[in-house]
C-alpha cells in the first residue's frame, strides 16, 4: 500500500501543450512551442514547461508552469469568452512572474 501512495504523490511529469500559442499583453509576450517558451518582459528568457495543470472539473482553465534560468512564469489560460478582446479563437491569459522579489501579474490574450 505505501508504494501506491508514493506513486500517487509523485510529481506530475511535464507534458506538451496541445497547440502552440502566441500570447501577449501591453508590455509582454510569450511564445509557447510544445514544451518550451520564450518569455519577453523587460528581458527575454527561455523557459521549459514543467507542469500542465487542468482544472479539477475539466480542461479549462489550465495553469502552465514554466521554469528557466533565473525566471519562472505560471500562465493561467481560460476559454476564449474570458479574453477581453473577445475575438474568435483567442484565449485569455494571466501570467504570474517576478522581477527580483517583486511578484508581477500580467494580463493579455493568446492565439
């Protein structure tokens, strides 16, 4: 029984996002290609997808956790109707990141 509990408690392996996405807001951009991303906010960072976490009740919203050298970002994606631009095919995005010890929340949309 302890082995089963250990397996259930093991961290989730990174998995690729089903579609490549280009996300942006007023002063930031995130290009997601498979399990890698290039994040630009005051500087450009290469990030790797560590976790893809869907909501407990379905596929949306979902949180993507990216980690790189000196930077990290948690990207929360929501269905298109949540995007403030409202264009067909867009996904609302909130990015939680930091600069130094200062947490930053960025908002925008993905295509």
